[in-house]
């Protein structure tokens, strides 16, 4: 998920009871393509020597793509406790059932209306 899509799928801002991701997930403020386009456009607007600008743009593109490649990885996110862990897609049903059982065992007085995301 990217940006507001993360909240739309019940990100931490909605205080979900559980928040898991699959190992194939990606999450970032924006995609690497969009971030690269933004940074390259800012460099283009700055202007200057065309040879230097071309070298700067190649360096910027490589840096942004490398950063987003590393930081949008689900292992990067889960290692920073941005979720409750990674689950294999085949385990989704079992884990969802376990989470629903946990939530239903909490007395109503201490429970808020949960929002679930898998």
C-alpha cells in the first residue's frame, strides 16, 4: 500500500487490533516510480549545466530507487514493528480465526469496535 491507501486498508492510524502483512507486500509513502519522478522534476527545474544535470539525474534516480527498494520491503517494515508480523498467505485463514477468537474473548467493557485487515 502507498500513502493514504495504507490508511484505507486500516493502517495504524485506525488502531486495528491486529495488523499483519504477507511477505509479498510493499508499503511506502509513494511508489519508487512516483518518488523518482518527483525528485527528477525538482532537479530539472533547478536547471544548470546540461552535463552536470544529466549526471545528477542519474545519481538521484539510482539513490531514490535503491532507498525505496529497501524501505518498501515488508521485512523492513516488520523489523520496525510497523505491523504485528508477516504471515504466509496459506496461513491467513488460521491466523484470522485465531485473532477473531482472541478479540471475542475480551470483555466488552475493555473492547472497542475493532477494524480488521488481513
